[in-house]
């Protein structure tokens, strides 16, 4: 039985899910008013993208368990921040509740996968 090995971070399912969620956040951010640009829209979009950035960083640092785990930890922190910004966007009435809840759920799944990767980080490091 042959195994297919992941060569690039873009092949990680968690990265693909995070990228998809970030694109959805980008679309939803358009409904946030201009006067909330700096205080809500920009941080929400930036943090959603940073989940992907930290995953790419983790993948490139998988030769070192500490660096790999740290980058995955940063990705999970970014997920929690995105979820918090989403809560603000929904509670302020800028994003529909259903759309916010759906994205929040997607980020919960991403967070679960990140926690699994952190727990089993030694199996990812070579």
C-alpha cells in the first residue's frame, strides 16, 4: 500500500478549510460599514488570513518541533480572534446571525484540527 505524502501546505485540509473560511470572511466584511473599517473590518479580515499564514509558517518549520508547535498555536489564537471579531460583527448587526454562526462553526472545525495537530505534533515533524 503506497502512502501519499503532503509536500506543500496548500495540500493540508485544515489549510484549505482556513483559506475558504477567510474568503468567506472577506465577502462578509463588505457588509461592515465604512466607519467600522479600522476597528472591525480590517482586523477581522487580517486575522482570518493570518490563520493561513501561520499554517504555512508551521509547515515550513516542521523540522523543529518547538517552532512547528508554536506556529500552530499562533494559528489557533488567530482562529479564536476571528471568532471574537465575528461575534462583534453579528451583535452589531453588520453580519446576519446565520452567516456568522455558520462561519463560527467552520472556525470551530479548524480549531479542532489545529488542536489535533498540536497534540500529535511529533508525528508531523521530521
